[in-house]
C-alpha cells in the first residue's frame, strides 16, 4: 500500500489582484511555493482583477463557475486562496464548490506547525492556529467531513484539523489562555538570558530577513570560519521556513573579541498577524541587538519588495533604530560583483564562502567601536588582572618593567574604566 505521506494533493490557486497590485504575480508564485512546501501539486491558477474583494465569496460570483469547471477538469481536490478568508467566505465557497477550501493563512500556519521543533515554537504556532480558528469554528465545522479523507492526506492541516475543531469555543479559549501563560514563562526566561548577556557586555548581532534568503547558511559559514564543531551548525535547506527556532551562537574572534550571533524566523508577504503576534517574543531578540544583519536574496527580482516586507514586520514588533548592515546574498546568481563593500551594504555569496571575511570586518567595526587602545602598567601582585586582560582584551605587546607588567592593549570601554587607574602614557 502506498505511504499516505507520499500521496500528493492537487490544488487550484485563486487570487485577486486589487487595484492592479504590482506584486500580485510574485505573491501568486509565492503561494505556489507555499503549497509545494506541503506536498500540494499545483494543477491550475485562477486570477481576477478587482477594485475590492467580493465580501460574500472573495472572488466575483461569475468566477465561481470558472473555478468549479477548472477544478473538475484538473481532477483537483483542494482550492487555495491567496488571502485570508473571512468565516462566511469559507462557508460560502465550500458550499458552492463542494470541496475543501483553505486560505494563505491556513497554509502558512500548517507549514509552521510542521517545522516547529522546540517547545516554544510549537506553543507559538498552536496559539496562532487557535486564534485563527476561533472566529471560524462554524464555517470550518462544515468541512470536517472533507478534512479527514479522500485527499490523500498531503495537506494534514495539523493543529487546525478534526481533533481541534471538535473542541467547543470555551475549551479553545481556555487552551489559548493556558498557552499564553506558558509562553509568558518562556518569555521571562528569555528576558533573564538577555539581561545576563547585557551584564556580560557581549555584543549581540541578530540576523533578519525574508524566508530562504540564506540566513542559516551565513550563520553556519561564520561558525565554520572560527572552527566551531558541526554540532553547533543550524539546519539549512533551500525551502521556505526551514528554521523557526531562534539559534544563539557565540562567535569568538582571533583577538579575544567575541559576539553573540542570533537568527530569527524568516518573513514572507502577508504573514498572518496572529503568527507575528505569537512570535513577538522571538522577534524581540532583534530589538535588543547591537547590530542587525538584514540578509537579502539579491538574485530574486522582487528583493526590494522582500526588504520592505521584512522592515515592515520588524517595525510591527517594535524593532526600530537598531544599526543595520544590508547583506546582499546570492550575488553569484544575480551576476553582480562580489565581494563588494559600500558603506553599510555588502554583496556576498554565502554558499561559495565569498565575502564572509569582509562581513566579519564590517561587524567588528560596528560592534567593537567602543574599544580603546592604551597602555596599562599592572603591579606584579595584581596577576589576576593581567590574566583577566589576557583573556578579555587584545594584547598587542607585553613588557616586564621594574614596577610591573606593561601591556599595550585594545580594551572594551567598560574594562578601560574599571582599570583606568593602571593606564600609563
């Protein structure tokens, strides 16, 4: 018998271009990629130009017949809409089309549901799924008979499927409240970790960007550069939302300087607001960073739009006024000159490991700007201070004088102030 997971659903994509949206074609292409990420074979596409969506059915009622005919002809078993549908739109469309109807939000939530590995990510996704479902219980109940069978199970709709929909409204509300409490505890733990990092005065560099821009590849290449073992590497794959977990890695440079590198969940256009809210605490990692690396897939002709989506999403969670380096990745595929540095912009190819050295230098210039060059004469009975500085500063020269150890060094502002009494000409 054929494995259920390998059976592929056949889907028709439906989109409405509102007021001649210039990014509409790309959003439909992205919808197809999202569907494929869930093993849905896209067998057709129906689009319509409108000034505004039709409140009852999203598309114009004349289009319903076209979708229905296309659906039967292509032997499809699912229709996927490019925007979030209202409860009544889902109900009306399922009634008219007599098949399973899902929207872009359900698609993204399901991908997140499957990709979430850590307890925190799973809680965040479950919260977003329940909040999405709550106002749609009535409409979604009608499709329960279709959720379970007849479509091969390629689109499992985990988390928003049969078992969850059997819960009544109150149970779902109780569950939402419980998840929020659990996430609050995780948030407090995260805040404690952040405070500890701030206390240790280790600079934090946070990687942000559109999904599949190459954030994990950059992190792994930087780790490889400093000789970290493979166990520290993060998962990377050429697919949407390959990683949802925030990874934090300690990057130690040759001159005793170090910083923490964190990555965040990738963004996508029309990212469900429930999801943005649910991942807020994860994205706040970026808000407390000393520097952002905004990674851009420059080989994609819509890369400027992707940058806007990323910036808007960051703004939505309060990430503003953080110094940013723009890292234009995949320059090799875009036939651009690389490695190239211009102000706060750098063109690289992470896959080819070209431009990473220049990127490290840019990071160094930004996050270690408060380092001071000086000479300190440390008395011989203060050997612990010499040991500390050898470990935490960049020692350029060591000489042994009559009064003590003379160090020529580059030191962080905080340590400079702490040991200023030993500074000598």
